[in-house]
C-alpha cells in the first residue's frame, strides 16, 4: 500500500477482531515512530505497547470505553518535554514531535492491515498512574491497535482544497 492510499483508507476503528497482532507488525509500527522526524532531532518521545489484559484493565481508569480495551493492543505515545526543542518564542515542540511520530505509526499500522483510533480525550493522571509513567513525562495520545472487525470505506468528507490551501500567503 502506498502512502496516499493509507491516508485515504485510514479510518477510526472502534471494533477489533480478538486476533493477536503478530510481533513483526507491532515492531514495524514502533520502528516507524522511532524513525520519525522531530524538531532539532531531539526525539523526545517514548512508546508504550500494552498487550496484557491486566494492563489494559488498569488503563480503563484513563479511558473507559470498552471497545478501547478490547483491542488486542494499545499504543501510548508519551513525550519528555525536557528533551524537546523549544522555539525562540518559547513554543515547546514535544507535542508536535509526538504527534508526528504517532501519525507515522498510524499510517504504517494501516499499511500492515491494522486499525487505529486517535484517543486524546483521556485522563492523563490516571494513565500515568496505570502505566507507571514518571511525573516529568507527558502522555500525548493513545490508540487501540488490532485487526479491524468493521469496514468504514474511504475517508469521510473533507473540506475542499481551495478552502484550506493558500498559495504564496493567506
């Protein structure tokens, strides 16, 4: 699958087959995150992969949707702000770097035939407690990861390019 196809067919999946994801597929997803670009090549990210039922149950306190913990795996992307590049105006890039790595992993997961769903509306303190994440590290995003048990077709309607593209300036 080429990148354009992955971008077009990737959808938020909320139903997963109970089939375990082969380790090779999981490692290719993680490797994609590791190889992602980051501001000043600081690579402030950390990736947590959860496959054990008891750990997924602990994570329920952070995001309680049953479909989330029923997926064969859960990927959690964190960032260490102290390791991130900071722009001259003080803007910290750890969120951007983590999001780039996460989206790269999502596209590779799509290529591998796996479903994902960006989860941003979670209780960060509960996630940190459940996973033993240090206070200085931030939880940026999570996704269930597994073989889809639903088909949603191609991407939903998006605004036309002429509404979002501004050649040569706004």
